[in-house]
C-alpha cells in the first residue's frame, strides 16, 4: 500500500451521535476510559481532526497572518518541518484558520505530537508562510476540495505515517469514507441516547462532501467494554473486494 492505513476511531451514543449532552453522563465517562485505552493500543502514527475540533482544543484561537511582499517567492506546496516524529496531529484546515503558536500540540493525558496542517491549493499563501515561521508542517491535498486520497499518500510518503486514526467530526469521517480513503471503523458505543436532531452524527455529508451511494462494511470484531460499552470493528467492504 502506497498510503497510510486509515482507521476511523470514534465514540458514539446508541443513536449515532458524537456530540451532545450524552458526553457528560456517567455511562459515557466510564466508556471513555476504554476508548482512550483502545486508541493507545493502535499505536497509530497520527491522529486526524477537523477544523471545528481543533479550534475547540485551542479555545477558538485564529491565525493572524501578514501579507507576503511581492518580491518574496510563494511558499512551497508542501513543507516538512519534522519528519519521523513519534506522533503527529493532523489538522484539516483548508480555509487556513487555526491559530497555532508552535509545531507541537500538547494536551493533558496525551503525548506531544508534531502538527501537520492539511490545506488545498486555494488556502492563502500568507497562511502557509505563517505556518513555516512557527515550524509547523503542512501538505496540500486538492485544488478546491480536500482530496483524502492525496492526504493518505502524502502522510505516508513525506512523514512515514503508516497508520492514522481519523477522529472526526462527522463530515471529516464521511469525506474519507466517501473518497475511498477509509479502511476500518472502530466504533465504540456508549449505552446512552438523547434523541436530539441538532448534534453531529458519526458520518455526515456537507455541501462539499454530500451524501452518495450507501457504503457497506464487514464486521471484523466485537468486544464488550467496561461501563456497558460495546466495541464494533468493521472493515470497508469495497476495500476488501
């Protein structure tokens, strides 16, 4: 395989939600410990998140860029600040919004990770220069819309990433699945429902990644978890034919 193996590792309520009030319940708290354990056991080289989740981690901080002088060359398409780092945080940020201060992502309870921003050709050059000055790696994948196959291939070729966990949100998960760049689904169910219709589901379309034909999975493994949780491991059927 000439690309990273992509696993969607996600925690969900029984009604398929990945955000909402169910996150704060006792049942969810118990299963989250198991969810974190499973994430560690994958020994993945990278974790992939969408812009919304990353902005939440950084408390909404946005990048403040400076205009590039006309005599200065345009930043290159891809920039590798650190290769073969023990762990990477891959941020899908095609608009060039996230206000990183450095190339290392730090969060309590998690190992340090080098940041890779994923952009498109339309992401402003000023944002690329912003990333370079802070020692943040980036790759370009697609012209207007994110090309998830290119993401998987460049992560493998430029950084040596063999296994990556796609951690949401729903549009990110669907984009990788719909474009044939998702190989496996590790779905951890929490014994809670809330019935809300205004929260995010495991897979969701968008104007840029609309719904299409149904995608079938093959069940690979089931596992009962502490706290009443259930782990379901699937492989994408089309990827096994």
